[in-house]
């Protein structure tokens, strides 16, 4: 089943979307918003699934689905916790600035609590106050959970995953070092995150969803050119069950909690840092990682962070080349 | 005007509470939940104020108000950002562990993004998995904002404050050092926060609310004995306008955002660390601070963190000795 929230007021208007993303039907006969659906998922999900089946069969009223009409699947959410599950990315970042990575980073997930009150729609511009902030994208996988009890096991956590989507964890790189030094996490260096138009149930992802990971290349484009296509199922040190259990260690998580994977990152076939797409590598899911690799290989970064007018596109395709979640596509613009 | 959310489903049931906290009237004729009221505050607040006036005059139906029937004013919230505005507290923490405090801590607020999806009701137990985690309370002031645009000035931020309340930022002290070292903020060391039964408009706080600060002693009790009574208007380095503007520097904040002051903390009259209540001082708004002062004065901490069965009470009284927000009163219990 695929769900989306059309832009409409603060909560959006929940629609069920066809598997091929061409048509949608209003979920209103069942439930008006995605948060309300998540609040009572056991009862409502089967009824939404009936609508999805009717949509495929043409037996319910439907309309043309346009990705650019979408808000984030949860147009505002009660929680957004973003992990750093691809430890390769973290290790590269450390190497590039000559710092050792603590050994426990391989066993104890990094995770930060992000702002969830005002996510960006998948086609909304990224408004930033200054290019000097080092504006970057981070292409990620994210899941939406049901209620998760305090102290949940990995298995309980996996069972609580309701929906899967893509995220662009917009980052202001030049504001990160001073916030990181304070230890309190990211406030100014992590503005609003954006999410894919469509959220998909794990069951509808088929064999691509297994072991708490999504095994497909995550496609990132910068100004229409391929920038990265790392596989989200490869080099993911902490699967989503482990990330959720980490978050729930000392507190319960409410239905509608979004958990992110962190920037998807693959090592090269030889075990070293991945190569750029231009050199036949899988490239990167953020500019910072390309800059890290440039620093390691050439002594300094060559690629600039995002400029006003740049466009980022993040998407994932199934084995037949069809978009699974629709595309995040955002232009970077100056804040008025 | 005073507002509370009675425990009812996930969103609570909004009531208007009398100034003396004895009676309440259902807000339902105007709006069902506090979040919905905040979403459309300009239009709805005057109508809620009419109910409040009717309540005082006995001209609307009312019922006895019981603080223990309350959920948090926002039973789930889209954002909780907690500052550390009482830099004295931060400086003491550093001194006690022999670390220097960076000079910019006096000019650049510390702030972390906390979990807002599952706040605790003011009389709900604090469930913890182990006393070994170093369970502590932190008595704070918190405000709820309306929509705040990106890049808001301090003055715009102050004007966006809709309600004021008290908070208990429950902390697991022994989990903090490892999370702080990672730089990504607090996930496991900051379980659910609790809030006072009642949230109060700045206007109803009279002269106690000025300069973006609440000028009254914040009363903390441990097992029925006074533990601290620092004045929340004293030694607050960053007022709420400054804290909100810091949070909104690179992103907008949605209506219903909660901003916390951090642990209230006063210096002693001689400029040194505050003295315990037992020695005639104003005491402390968390156990950690008493332990810091013990470490500085006696070489090691003497007071233990919270044990199962301990009870914490946090309250604030007006000049006539009447409770303003109702009391947070929580027993610490083992998690099942």
C-alpha cells in the first residue's frame, strides 16, 4: 500500500496512491489524515488496504496523482530521530579532518533528534539565509513507526514499522562544527527535513525490504546529473530495528515517530572510500562525502556546497525502473 | 487565562481553568484541543478568554478542577527545544568536573531538541529502567509559541509566546557523558519530560512576566522537603525571546513549539555557587547541581540521585502564596 498527504492545511489530506503512482483515491471515507491512521493503525490499515485494492481494480473513484501536490507524508510529525547507520560515512568524515573514530561508533548508533514540526514538502524549495552556511543535502531512508514501548527489542521495533519513505536531511555544514563541539546536537545546522511524496508499507516493497533494511540503490542527482547511487541495503551497520530500539531504550515512542537512516554511503569494491559517479563509482548521497573523498585523495575539497538556484533530486526505482516513492526535487533559494 | 488538557485519548480535552485553579469549564464550544487552539490562536484566544471571564463570574457551566486529571497541556507536541539559559548551572557543572567553560557559552545559548511525542502528565510516575542511570529532575520554565518565522528577531519571538508553564526535564545523569561525547545531543539520557497541569498566558502572569522572563521563585521539593527555591527571573542569561530566536535562526517554528529555560539556577548572594536550602540558601532545581556544589566544597557528591519510591514536586506560587500552574508531582518507579 502507498499513502500520500496532499497539501491541505496543517495536517494534509490523506490519499491512497496506486502502485505506479499515477492515480489516487481519497482516504477520507476511512480516515482524514496519516497521523490519525497511525493512531489507530490496526483497525484502519486493513480498510485503507481495501481502498488500495479498489484503486488498482478501478472500482473506487480516483483522480490523477501529481507528486507536486504533496506535502510530506506526515505534514507535521511528533518526532524525527535521525541515525547515522552507514558508519562508513562517519568514518570518512573523521578521516578527512584527521580525527580518529571511537571504536564504539561501530556498536552504539549515533542519532540526533531533529525538528519534526515543519517538514518540507517534496517539491518545496530549500530556503536558506546564506550560501556561506554550506548548504548540503543528505539522501536517506526513513521509516514511520507505530507505538513502541520503552525497552523494545529489535524484533518488537521491526514489527512497529508502518511505512517507509525517503528523506532529504538538509544540513548547513559550516554551522555543524560549533554545534557539535557543544555536544547538544543540531539546532541551527539542521533546518527542516523533506520527505518523499509517497510512503510505502514494508509489505509493498517486496523482497527489497528485508532484515530491517531497504535493498535498492538510492539515486541522487544534482542539477540533473547523477551524483550518487549507493545501495541502501549495503554497508548499513545498524538496521532500522536496531535504530528504533536505540531510540526507545529509555522512553516510549509514539505512533508517527519517524526514524532516519542517516546519509546512505557505500564503500568502494576494494573496501576504500567510494568513487565519484564520474569515475564509475556509486558516488555519494551528500556533497560533504564527495568533499571528504576529495580531501583524502587530493588534499582539499573541490566540489562546492549547494548554491542558490541548484536543484537536488532524490529517488529510488524498483527492479523495473519505476519510481517507488516518487521524487524529492528541491531548488535552493534565498530566504526572503 | 489559564488552560489545561484533561487526560482523554491522545490529544486531551481542553478546559479553561479558573485563576485560583479550583474550577474549570469545557473549551469544546470553542475548540477541542490545545493544539487546535494554537493553530488558530488569533481567532480562538479571544473566545477562550470570554469563557475564562464567564468562569470567574459563574456565568458558564463549570466543574471542580483536579490537577491529577490533567495530561500535559500539550499531551503530545510537535516540538520541544530545551535551552540552558541559566549559565551559572552550566559553569558549575564544568567546574565540578575540572573543565573550563568556553567563553561563548555566555553569548551563544546551549539548546537541545528533546522528545515531544510523549510528554508525561504532571502526576504520572517517572518510569525508569534502573537507578544506576542516575535519575534526576530538572525544574524549569517553558513557553509554548505560535508560528515563528525563520530568522525572527527577539522581539518577534517574544510576541509569539502564547503560554507559560513549568517543566520537569527528567534526566538520566549517568547516560549523559557518553552521549555528550558523541556531540549529537541527548536521546537515551533525556526520557519523557513532564509539564505542569496548567499553562498560563503571559498577560495573566502580571508583573511577574517581564523582559521575557518569569520573576518568581521556582519551588522544588524532594520527598516533601524543600530542595530549592531559586528565582526564575534571576541569573537567566538568555531570556525566552533570545532562546526562541536562536531556535528559529535557520528554520521556522510551528505553532505549539515548546521552548524550555533549562534548569533554573541562582548564584549565592556573594556571587559564588548557591547554598543548600538547609544552610539558608535558595538551593537547587536539580540534584546534579547540589552534587556539583558538594563536589566543589567537600571533594565529592553526598546526595544520591533519585531512588525508586522518591517523589519530586515542582510548583510556583504568586505573591499571595497561591499556586500559579498547579504542581508537577511525580513518583519514581521501576519500568515493568
